[in-house]
C-alpha cells in the first residue's frame, strides 16, 4: 500500500501542478520519510505510511467539499492545481519528525519492548506555518493556498488556543480555508483510525 500511495501522490502532483519547482519538491520528498512516516504519534494514521495516506484522504475530501459547495463551476473559485497543492502538501511539516522509540510493556506477565512513535523536530517552526515555509522553498504558493495550509488545524492550532483572532479573519477572508479545514478534520476523524 505504501508504494501505491507514493505512486498516486507523485502522479497527482505531476498531473495537476505545473509550477516551477514542483519537480525539485518531489525529488526532495523522495529523500525524506514522507512516504513511510506516520501522520501522528498516537492519533490518526499513526502507522507506517500514514502521512501519505492521510494526505491522499484529505485530497479526496477537499475535492468533494469544493465540488459540493461550488458545483460544476468550482474552478472559477479554485483551480485543480491549488486543490492539489493545498491538500497533498499541507502536512509536509511532519517530514523527518517522527522517530521510533521503545517502551517496556507487560504482555502475559512478561515485559517486552514495544515500538512507538515519538517527536524529534529539528525545525520547530510551528505546524501550518512550517508547511508553508517548506513548500515556498520550492514552489511559490498563492496567498489563498498559504492561508489554507497555514490555518488547516483550525481551533486545534496552538496560536488560536493562545488567543489569536487571525484564524477567524482568515476564515472570513478566504472561504477555501474553511473548506480545507473541514476536509482535514473529516479525513482525520471519519476516514482514519487512531
């Protein structure tokens, strides 16, 4: 499944994104753990290959929400290129972040070492904003794309928990942000397991 998801992911990027730098971004992704990394340490898709699988799930949900909201004329609101960039790359911030460690667990009266994922973030730049930063190193994002990726965590974003009102402003000014947050949220809680 990991190889199939990787092939589908790269194929979608190449088919839908024609911007300068996309091939360099793909080449870079292939040097990272993006295609084998989990999507989280213990929450959604905390399995090998979960990050790529999650990104594909979000892409599917985002397409559905966009088409339900705007109908057949959806490309007058957002391009297929933008849908692809936002959905497939929103969690690129997780690249090379999750590591396998071991803990002692008692099973049938015996202590055994069991693997689990832990976080080792060498670039602690945040979450959505870190994804925007990384992507812009290869491919120039539009303001709307950057906003959707930056605020995809919605109310779970630590900046919002700290009292920032920027999320509310972004959601009002860029309705695509609302739809994208919903796509990520739905994929996480409806399509994926803990």
